[in-house]
């Protein structure tokens, strides 16, 4: 997993609530057996017309936002299906950070596993960041995970919370499986106890 | 000892390791696997030279991509779908996990066959790379969806890194009125809480109306916990649960069965257990409902009218307008005047035998309206078989429904069962998101009986008028 350090990047505004994972990556793209290559299909139905041409109204099709690496989005981002293809598609597009007032649990979790930082802010903070994102490509936001802060293009600072274990893994690009393997003795022991306590399992 | 909720009890019984910051390694008793969210996980194992730690606790089945037409054993036309199913086939055999291939009568939707085969039992932890894993909570098992990275983690370690969720209690008191089913309850709850209302919680459903449901109904309830934002839904096990489990192929027998039941009887929330949030609905107040929009929270009684965007507040105003445009609905129209083009009866929400019985009861001796696309897709090969033995298949066929083989089918249309743009569908599935059943298609969620009623009249219909 790629490390997440400090980034200065363009943020795209998506002021819609309940952006679900079907919207982020529709089902026809779930047939891949790879993790990469989904970026061109991210937000497919909003991004392209039926005939495959771009919908110029969609934010990521506007020149100012084609290279956005941050999304600022409405409440309950990532709800619906557990498909990890959603963060894979965002990552492949180049998104490393999503800011919203709330996220669906599974999506939130999946982000961390893929080097994407989901940041939860208050309603007022989201309004402020949304306005900042609307300024286009000259307005770059700073996301500083180490110090847990966002700096708007005009220098306003917003602090955010993040689980320390997840922060540690993200900053160091650590893979969960490797970390868990170090605790294999606990798992062995647990299985032994289970064999006595609940042999029917 | 401090009083515990059902969730607390199952959680505590599965913590294999606890870190200083409260992060736990939760031991997983059953891992269900399907073809869409697993290929990258198996590939990860292969690349790092890891094995599946507990193949005998890992159950794989293809369901999302499989065609449901009778000729499906001839193979899958769509190349990507075929590759995905073949990848599962190869991975299941190579890693030695329990496997139900397409040509096995026991094949079906992963959340239907887990319980059917007795893999799902009370008190267990169950995960699957699929958000509707919540279904298994109906047995008093802690069951939730995970992402593909976590699938790989569970395959390799049989554990999941987890922080505990909060406890929420949803109580449905009293009795249900005529024509009201488990699907109406679960939709009504989401209408009440919103799709984010359960975020961060595990929901325990309780109350007289829940207790009197069959296992099939309870599974329908828990299936949609995720649509309310909760990762998992739970219902405490009781005699109904034990009766369902007894004799299933992978359920314990004899002395082990008795020991298991003795333990399962301890799985309930203690009297004074703490819930962070409680919601109570009266069973009598719940009507047969349908959704009008593109979020499962857009729920209304069938007797209502299409709302206007201005009826809502905040971010929902724009979202509601977008939904109305997408769904092609005019505010003020009675829902019962909305004409439909298609009917889908199936999915892990409502593809079990009881669902098919309820639908068959309504269509018996009647005809599907001319020109409608109408299909019944049983949740598993065994449900299909049973429905044929009970004569339900014949009822559906005579009414004009297509009678299909088991799979996810038009719940999400990854296989050829898709709807065209603007096609309006009465569906027993669980998601009405934009494009869910096919690009531009319009989904109204409802119970099997309500979908059957819609098939007969060609409109969204109050099933009570046909009873
Ligand atoms: S039936 Fe639908 S919701 Fe259930 S597992 Fe299949 S696609 Fe998912």
C-alpha cells in the first residue's frame, strides 16, 4: 500500500448526499479480477452519456477538476454495496482523500485498506471546504495526516480526528495481514479453546 | 457481572486478541465467498505465498454473475462474467474450500444457502465480501459485510481487525395487520431511521412482531439492516431458530446438538443491558409499503401520494428532486396509479420458500398483465425444487411468470437479467439505487405479495385489495 503523507492538491466539490458505491462504480465494472484500471469508469453513469461521450456538467469532466485528488462530498458518502471496487476506482482515478460529514462503515474501512484517507468534518466545516473546492484548480487544499489538519487555499485550518492505529498504518503504508500474522499464537490459542468450548462450530 | 446485550455476548466470545487502543482481532467462524469480491483476495494470497487458514470454515458459491436461464450449463456468454466464475472455481479447488459449483443443486445466493446448509448457526461470527451478510443475523449470529482486503485478511488469518460498534435496539411491538410482512417492517424501519441512522451500530430487532416471524421473515428483516446503515442486524435465537437449524446438513447432531442448544439459550440481551439508541414502532401502524425514490429510505405506505422535493429538508431537497426526475414521477400522483413494466421476485431479501408462497397465493388463478416482464428467481436450487414440489412453480408459470434458476439475477443485473432505461420495476430486492437493475432503470422496492399484486394489475397495488 502506498504511504499517505502530506498532500497539496485540487479538491472537487460533489455536494450530493448519499453518494452510494453503485454510483461510484456501477456493477458492470465489478467483473474484473484485478484491482487496477477502474479509474476511467469511476462515477460512470454521471460522468458519461449513454453514447459514451463525456457529460460536461459532471465535475470531474471540467478542466479545473480533471486532476483532482481530493473529493469534498455530501453526507453518508459510500453507502450501499461493500464493493472495494469503489475505493479502487477512486484511487485509480487519483483520489487519495475524501471529505464528508459522514461515511458508510464498510466504505470508510475500505478506504484505509487502500491508502485513501476519509476525513469526517462538521456541517459548517464541510460548507467552508465545499466553497473552497468550488474555486477550481488554482485553489489547492493541504491535507496533513501527521498533524491531522486540512488547510484551505486561503489558509484556514480545520483539524480532524482519525483512529491512531489506522493513521499509523496509512502513514507507514503497512499491510494489515502482515501485522496480524505476528499475533498468530493468539489465534492458535483461541482455536484450541473453541475446540473445547464450542466443538460444534 | 454487568448486563450485556446479545451483541456484547457474541463479540466477547470471539475476541482472539485485544490491542492497547481497543482494536480487536475478532475470530471468524464462517467465511462465505462469492465470485465478485474474492478474485483479488485469492490473488493476494497467491502472491504472498499464503494459504487459507481454515478452508473447512470457508464456503464458496458463484451467484452474482450466473445466468438464470435453463440453458446456463452450456456456459456463460459474457466473457468477463465467465472469467470471474472460472476464477472462483479455480480458487475454490486450489485452496480447498467448501464449494457449491453452478451445476450443484445446492447452488444459490450465498446468503440463502448459508442458512439452508446449516453453515449459519446462532452465536457465530460470519463474514462475506457482501454487504447483505447482515442476513445471517436472523439466527443471532454476528454477521456483516467486508471489503476484498478484509476477505484476504480472513482467508489468511481467520480473523478480522475490528473495533466494537455501538448497540441499537429496534423494537416492533404488537401484531402485524393483514397484508403486512417482514419486508414492510424492515422498509418502514429504514423510512424511520434513514439510510445513515444505523451507521456505527449493530441493531438488535426485538418485540412481539419480530418474535412471531418465521426464520425466513427474520432473514428479510436483518438482510436490510445495512440499508439502514448498520453493518449487522441481530435477532435473539429461540425455538423457531433451533427448529430451523435442526437436521440441516452442517448443523451438529446428538450430544453436540444438545450442548449447542444449551449455549444458544444464553444468547439474548440481559434485562438491564445498555443500548445507545432505541427505536420503537407499533406493528399495527405499519402498512404495506413501497419505495418511490432512489434511496431505500424513500418509503411510503402504498396508499400515499408521490411527495414533492419541498416536503424535505436540507440536503434531502436536492436528493429528492433528483430521485423524482430519475424515477419519472410527478408529485401528488397516488402511488397506486403508477404503472409498471416489470416485476422481479427473488434476491437474498425475498428469494426463500415462504416468499414464493406469499407471491403464489396472490397470483393463483390470475394472469400477469400483458406486456410485463415478470420473473421469479428462487434463491437457491433447493428452494426452486421445493417450490416445484409444492406446486408454486406451476402457479407462476400459468400466470405468465418466467420460472428461473437460482442466482442474484435482476437484483443487480450483473448477469444478463437487466432492465432497460426508464423501465419501471416492482422488485422484491433491497436496493433502488440509480442504475441498480440496469442503467436508467427504475426500481420500486416492496414485499413479494405486493410485487405479485403489481404483476396482476400492472400498477403499484395495495395487496390488501386482492386478499
Ligand atoms: S441477491 Fe442482490 S443483494 Fe443479495 S447478494 Fe445477490 S446481488 Fe447482493
